[in-house]
C-alpha cells in the first residue's frame, strides 16, 4: 500500500487505518450559558504503520513530518483522499539488523486532519 506525504511516495505501508472522527471546532455560549454555535465536522485520523525502512527512507520520512502540517494522499473507502494533516507523533522505530544491514521496523505515525 502506498501513501503520499507532500508528494513523496511511501510504498512500504503495512497498516493504514483511516478512521473518521467527529470533532467540535467552535462552541460559543451567551451570558445565560445557552449554546449559540456548535460546528461539528468529521475529520480523518490516520494510523500508518510502515514495514522495514532503510536509513534513507526513515530520514526522508522524519524530514517530511518535521513540518507542522503536511499534505497526505491515501486511498479510503470514499476513494482517493488528499488533505492537510498534522503529525501527532514523531517516527521512532526499532532498529533491526537483517543480513548485516540496519533497517528500521515498527515505524508508526498518527495523522489528524486539519
């Protein structure tokens, strides 16, 4: 499975969970405590788990996710989705040695739609 972060393809995605969450974005009250406005939106929460990554792939992923907001394109049940997300966590994988080559496994990212 492939996702795109700021136009860069990452094809070693082993798990992609694209949940839709309901989030309140604005709530205002008058002086009597009555709710005046309550805007509710459905937004994506992505959980992305990558397979074995090389050092170069991990460095590229870390540099892209260093920004506050990134553009992510992925396939959801609704079709191809492209939206702005922010990264909740920084990729912190486990180091694995395979045939003397250092690879990174278990890299997981959580994205919340802007």
